């Protein structure tokens, strides 16, 4: 039993370090929670403040209409050029 006291003292020291590490980790988690809460609030503000942004479907439809208009304009231009010759 001679070696028991030093081993117990080492275990106690290790437990103290573990407790200190846990306290530090708790503080870190609280800080992360505050950051996440702040980001969440900002995202909600962005979502509610920008409902007018275009959807993908609207963008694709607009591009399709613009392309059709451009094709029609080129077709008209080619017809006019052909008539001039």
C-alpha cells in the first residue's frame, strides 16, 4: 500500500485538470451559443427584409422570354436584310 498515496495524489491532480478543462469548455460553448444566436437573428432579418428577391423559376422564365425576343429580333433583321438585297 506504499504506492497508493502517490497514485491517489496523481489522480486528484488529473481530476482537477479535468474540472478546469470542463469549465473552459463550458465557457467556450456559451460563447459559441451566443454567436449562433446572433447569426440566427441576422439570417431572420435578411429573410424578412428581402422577400422581393427573384426565384430561380422567375429568372429562368425571364431569360427564356429575353432569348425568344432576341431570336425574334434577329429573324426580323435577317428578313429585312434579305429584302434589301
